[in-house]
C-alpha cells in the first residue's frame, strides 16, 4: 500500500487519462509507446521525428499529410499565454518599457520552443485518438509491415 501511494505521488496522472499521454508524450491509444523517436526535445535535429506508427500498439501517428498543422494553433495559443504571463510579471516592475518586456519573453519562448512544439503535437493527436486499455492486445498490424514480413 505504501509503495503504491509513493508511486502515485511520482505519477499523479492515472493511466487512461489524456493528460498522461500529453505530459509523458506517449501514444494516445496505448499510453506506452513513445510519440517521439528521441526523448530529449533539445536535440533540435530530431525535435519533430515521430515514428509513423506506435511501436507498441500500431496506432497511426501520421494519419495524413499535414496532420500536425493543427498543432501549430495549440502552440500559438500556449506561446501567447506564456507571453502574457511573463509580461504581467515584468509590467509589475518596469511598466511598458520595451526592452525589459521583450528580452525575457523572447528568451523564455525560444527556450521552451521544443517543449511547446512536442506538447502541442501530443495535445493535437489526443484530440483525435482515445485511450484503449486493450490496445496492446489488439495491436494494429499495418499493410506496410505485412509486406515487410512477406519479403
Ligand atoms: Zn500505442
């Protein structure tokens, strides 16, 4: 019992909840497979590298060409919220002075860009995909993978 409570503290979001998939950048269907190939978002060359299908349950991460354009709207909205918060704090000390407002906003938004980028994609795909507790048991096998097996 004590051990379970400790794990819950480390992992407050239960399996099956969308927030878990978003925060941990996991597949929305099985919540086991990683959404991104390289875990570290600050390796900028691989920031947008996603497997075509979930390696664990076979969920389609690409869906269609341009699927993640919608994630840009989420990214835009979260960037705006961050800018407003930072401005609110700076405004308290410096008012409307330009440099004290622009510099921290620019640094914070550029610094958080890889995290915002990935989280936005995770939110976007979670809007179209539901958690399925039997996802791993009912793994989707794609035609492309079948062709590979035959040859
Ligand atoms: Zn999956």
